[in-house]
C-alpha cells in the first residue's frame, strides 16, 4: 500500500514538474541562459562562478516569468490552437492564480539575482519582461509589427551577459544585441510560416505580409543579410573589445550563408518543409556563432 502511495506521489510530482517546465518554457529559457552566458564569457576579463550562477538563475527566472505571464494573458487563445491547447492553463491542469504566483515569484527572484550582479543587469532584465508581457504579447493579435517589438526583449540576453560581466553598456553589448535582434526575424517568420494555420485560429498576426508568400520570404532573406553583415563586424576592429579573428569571421560568415541558402529555398518553394528547415538552421546558427565568438576569444 505504501509503495502505491509513494508511486502516486512521485507521479503527481513529476506532473507538477512537467507543468512548471511548460509554463516557463524550459527549453526556450535554457537557450536564453546559454546566450547570456556566452555574452558573459565574451565580456569578462576573468570568470567568476558565483556571477555565472546568478546570471543563469536570474536569466531563467526572467524568461520563465515572461512565459508564465504570456500564457495567463493568452489562455483563451491557446485553447483554440492545436499547438497550445494542452498547455497547463487551457487544459485545466493549472489555475490562473498558480501561474500568476509562479510568474510574480520568478520576476522578484530574477530581478534580485540580476541586481546582485549589477543594477544595470537587473534594469535590462526588467525591461525585457515588461516589453515581452505588456507590448509583444498584446500586439500579436493586432499587427505583424509585434515580431519587431518582441525581437527587442529577445535580443537582450546575449547583451545582458556582457553587461553582467562589465556593468557597462557600449558598442560591444550593442553589437551582440543587434546580431540576436536581426536573427529573430528569419527565425520567428520561419516558425510563423510553419504554424500559420494554427496561429490564425488564435487570431495571431505573425507574418509580415499576413501570408505565406514571396513578400514574407523576401523579408526573411533581407533580415538574414543584415544579420550576416552585423555578425562579422567585429573582425574589422571597430566594435571595441569585441573582436573576431579572420578564421572565426569566415566561420561565422559561412554559417550565415548556410542560413541564407535556406531562406532562398523558402522563397523558391514557399512550403512548410522549407520553413521548418530554415527554422532548424536558425536555431543551430545562433548557438554555433556564440560558441565561435567565445572560442575565438579564448583561443586567440
């Protein structure tokens, strides 16, 4: 009997943990933490383990809080879409009060953790939560410009790591911000293309032209080109302490060109498999170039 009670408890605990991971979008939060840690490594003259842990914890809390607020606001729309109808709130597994408690606690913990690092770090973290929750989320059903607004909080993590390491905002974190800012357009529009039918059920306007057409594909190509240009800027020596060696810049350029090829394929075929390949290429690209930037600093 005891073992049966124990197994029920462990099952319910695992379900609670699974819902927590879903309400905070754990995979996305971990990728954001990866970005901010890469930025920290680029900015730091020496690595401090306590600072890294605070950044990782604070970063996870900020992203997790943003996602929890987002799912509270969009609970009724999530129920309409196949992709999201089984999320904790629309499925009835989690109450709005519980989700809001998670969001508020994580906001407070995140701000405190980042404030211990530096007030500037906490400020940028708080700005990202505010923009994601109060601007990006409500705009998604109003205008495709929501992606532009959402790209601002989405670009903060890479920059946030540098600010956490240096307590300074200048050309270096600004460049990291711009790389991740322009990257988000091909990434999100590829995702929006794949999920367009589902998004339309929820009333979301995610594609720049509103349709899966050559206009959207062309904008994906143009933003990818801007992303490539900005990502190799550090090789020319006018981005302060943010440097890239010529071999590293070539690798970054090649990674960007691969992504651009997938953009052209989408322009040519205008189908969901091409959009999926571009989306996967974009996910690989951002992690790969962050690794190249960090490796280049420490090897060079």
